[in-house]
C-alpha cells in the first residue's frame, strides 16, 4: 500500500487563506466584533510565522484569496435576491441584493490568489532546481544541494 504524498504548499495556501479571511472580517467589522476577532487572527498569524517561518511563505498569496470566503458567504446569504424575499407563510419579508456581484468579486479574488500562488511555486521550483545543480562553494562535486 503506497502512502499519498501531500503537497504542503497547498496546506500553507489554505492556512494563509483562512488568515486572509480573518483579517478581512476583523477589518470590516472593526467597530463591532472586529475588536474580538483581530487578536485571535493576530495570534494565529504570529503562530504561523513563528512555527513555520520561511516554509509558509509559499502560501502567502492565500491572503489575497481570503476575502473571497466572505464575499461567497454574502452571496450565499442573498441567494434569493434581488428584491423582496418572503418566508413560506408570508409573515416576514426581507430585501436581498443580487448575489451575482458578490460571487463574481469572490471568484476574481480567489482565482487571483491561486494564480499568484501557482506562479510563485513555479518560480521557487525553478530556483531550487538551479541551486541544486550548481557546484558547491567549496568546489565539491556538482549536484550537491547547499543552502545559504
């Protein structure tokens, strides 16, 4: 039985995506629940940077995609719109917005973050391959990996 190899870069992207959503929520709700959300997100950011350091940097484009989660949620909440949406018994009605704009904006942010992530991964892989095939500074055999 073979083990499934997990690409940790996507896990870092997901972690930064959640932090991006948290920072967006803290900023947009600064006068209400944002003062309670911000310290939690700040602690999570510090923990991620402290525990992972440079390894998590590949996932930083997730910060761009993070606000997409909130936009998708607002689009979901307005899924019956645009216009007045009433309950089945007709006792309560609410006016909802058109969810299309929210979904489009969320999709643009999500795709922009994913595209940035893929480009960054490609650049880092090419750099790692170039570094891996250079001769070591001490004049050792080619193909040995060294880190500065």
